RNA sequence: GCUCCUGUAGUUCAAUGGAUAGAACAUUGGUCUCCGGAACCGAAGAUCUGGGUUCGACUCCCAGCGGGAGCGCCA
C-alpha cells in the first residue's frame, strides 16, 4: 500500500485489487471502507456482509479469503470481527510516515486540490438595501463565505456574488417618505442606515393607514422603474448608504464579494427570458400572469412558478432566471450555489426545473444548480425572526456584544495586557464564537436565537479551538524551534495519547471530502473540535519537552501537524486563530 | 386540503445502513510542585409511538402523534 493522502480511498483501491484475484468476489464487490470505531481499529471494511449475503456465501470465510489475498504489508494488521467486519489497524510506522509526508501546510493544500477545477458562483448573504442587517442574515453570510473558502481551498475558481435585494417594492414607500418629510440623504445623522430604516417603518405605517399614501408610494415606485432621474438618484444614494453599512459588517467578518450586482442589475434583462420561454412553450399565460407548470412533478403540476405578474411587472422568479443566464453567458459558470433560507426550497426547485427545460430546449449545457439551504432563526415565540414584529436583534449589535464579552474575558485572564492587544484578541475570540455557534451545527436545522448560545465561549466553541492552537504556539516558543524544522525521529507514535492524536490527523482528508460533498461545514467543525480535544488530552498526558530527543521530536511533530490542520480548518470556517490568548 | 422539513440525555447539538448512540452545558467526584486550569480524567443521564424492509435501523419504507414551513401575483 502506498502512503496516500486519503487513506480510505487508497485502502479501497488495494482491497478491490485483492478482491479481483479472490475466489467468490466479482468486480461489483464494494469494500465499503469506513473510518472505524476506535475500539476496533483505524479503518474497517463492511462490504463482506452484504456481498456474502447476496451471493449466498459465508461472510467470515469470504473475509478470510480476502485477507489472504491482500498484499503483504507491515503497515497494517487485519482481523475479522463479529459477523464479518474486516478491521485494519495501521502500524505506528505508517502513522509516522503519513504525518511526516503530509505535514507542512503547502503540502496539505496541494494534496487537497482537485484535479478538476470548476468555476463556481456562490450567491450568498443578499440583504435588502435600505435596511440594516439583522441576525437573520448571519447564516447565509457565514455559511456562504465558509463554502467559498472550502471550494477555493480545493482549487476551484469561486465567484462570490451578493445578490442584493435592491429593486423591491420597499423603494416606493421609502421614496414617498423621503419626499414627504423633505429628507436630505446627505444629512441623515450619525447612523444613516438606521435613519433610513426608521423612515421606511414610518412610511409603512402611513401607507397602511391611508390608501392615499399607498397610492402615492406606488406612484413613486413606478416613477423609479420608469427611470425618473430624481428617484433614480435617490435610489442610488440609498444603495450607497446601504452598501457602506453592509461593508462594515463584512469587514468585521472577513467576508468579501467579487460582485454585488443585485436584482436591479437584471431589471432590463428580463424581456428576452419571457420571449424564450414562450417560444419553447415552457410557460403559459394563466389568470393574466405568465407562469410555468411542471406537469411531471407532483407538486408543481399545479403550483405555479410565476415569472411575470398579471400587471406585467417582473418578480424575483424573473430576475433569478435572468441571473442564471448572465452567470452562464458572462462567467461561463459550471455551478451556481444559492445559500438561502430553507423556506425558499420550492422556489429554487421550480427555478431549477425551469432552467433545465429552457436550456435543454436551446441545447446548451446548464450549470449545476445547487440550493444550499439552512434552517430559520426563530424568535422566542418559535416563529421566524421578522423585521416587522418586535425588534429583531441587529447583526451589528450581536457582533459588538460578542467582542465586548470576549474583551471582558481577556482582561480577566490577562489584566496587564495592553488595550490594543486586548481588543485585537477579543475581536478574534468573540467573532469566532459567533461564527462557530452557527457553523458547528447542521445547517438544515432551525434554531431559536439566544444570546447565550451565540456567545458561548466554554465547551464546544471557537475559543476552545483557539485555545488549543495558542497552546501549540506556546510550546514552539518554549522549545525555540519552528514547526517546519523538526528533525526526523526513530520514535513512532506509541503511547495511547500519541496514537490517538496521530490517528485523528489521518482522518482530515476524509472529513474534507465529506464536508465538500454535503456542503455542510459542521462536519469540518466537528472534526476540528475532536482534533482539539485529542490534542488537549495528549497535552495533559504527554509532556512534549522531554530529555529523550527522539520522543520530543515525535511529539513536536504531532504538535506541528495538529497546528497546521487546525489553522487550515479554522481558516475555512472563517475563524481566526491566535498565537497567544 | 396538498406537499416538504423535523422529533435523540434535564437543555443545546452529533452520529456516510454497521459492532456497546458521541459531545457540550447543567448536576456531580477527582487532577492544582503541570510545556498556559479558557484545560484534563471520571460518574449519572437519551433514539416520539406502532408496524415493515434488512444479516444489521437514530438512519430507509408505511401509519399515527407532536413541532415548523411552503402552496398565484413579497423575496
């Protein structure tokens, strides 16, 4: 067996090869190599059980035959257990060689790169302009950024596109309110976006109370959409004010975009869509609106996908179609990933079906369309946090609270630290905690927003990961050696804590693969937590700086590799690490 | 009404159809001459109910019960 980065796929290859020369096993045999429970070994092949059953053979006998057919190797010990599991226990020398070979950061990055790079557009964050971002926006922003980093890490070309809600009906109301109050957008006070949001709220209540106001607001919207210079100018300023407020949050979170085209960008690109879909008989006119039905689909045979309203106006279905077209034509995207709330699943399913038919009719390859959806953040009433009812927590307040709390903790631990350094650390710790709170759980789950939860800093949290990293840095400072300069050693991972830590390192490629396949960052988060736990345990049981240089160098090597994987992993999640904390 | 998601320790969450369901918080007992105690080691504690498929089910299928969401002109 070769020492490959992804041990499970190498093992799979070796077993299949052996199986091909093995009586009773054919080409369709799937070894089902899995990460094994610690009690049984490092990897296990489960494929015998089902295969033996199907072919009417004895699984244990078959397993024995397969083991006999495996090439001689001093890298593992095999055994048959239970009804026919094959367990592989990797040798200490294998552990050492793997860690030695894939140790340094650049090597790890290189090994993680795909051999088929794709151009992938990630559509995420996408707040509405004229409003502040609130906690409901955090998931798309954080998950999207993390996926972007994950895919970039593997060598894909990622285009981050912030699909702003900058052309909605909210502008009618807002423009009406601005004019009624004779507001100057150049003089909105210290917090312009908050002023705009208040103005919008004010306008909403006016239009609700008085039909005359409502019709005035509608007129302002129509004027805007018809290109009225005054309204267009106001709209542009509102967009600028909004962008600048978004930008300050993105900057804190280390999020950036390549484009922020938004819905307004597509407003003059919808006509051809109607024409094409009509031409291909994909849509029909129904109750005055242009809609798409999918007769083959149990739900969408009757549930319409409205692409043009009965008043002739476009809606988000239209712009989404135009957006796909733009990303395909202009960017030649291989894949588009939409990171949105799960409540939009029907919409995207309909969108994807429609695109598929449209492109098939025109005989062009459709990009792979993926809806990466996440659960709703709920208020205490178990309903989605909404802008209208009550006061939703502003995102900036959450982030500020997080850094404030972290700052108190830092000061408590290190009272003599300079304030600028305190703030620097507090920012990484507090924002890391918020981020990890979201990324460490399966994105498809809803959760009730709770300060304590978002700001937790004990247990399975970002500060725990950061603490492990800081301790490793501390070891290297004390040892006065660089993580990449560790001399070779003849001592291999032997003690329980050494083996357990080494073993955890080996699984990184598998976790990375799973995270990518599912586009679920919590797999990576869970792994990093386990790795940090394994390290902490190792740290307590095995002193690194010992007399015996062989032992010390092996332990330093384990520390160095842990450090690299922790740094790579946290970087993908967007969590910053510290050398001291 | 139709469709989708969801139900795991007291609480918040894990678990590509695999062996004795794994953590955190809270509760509780230890470690305190240690390279950083933001830590480590231990105890106690859970798969909504009933069927089915399978050698094997938290996982897949069916039914029921509980929670949530979507379903024609918001996004």
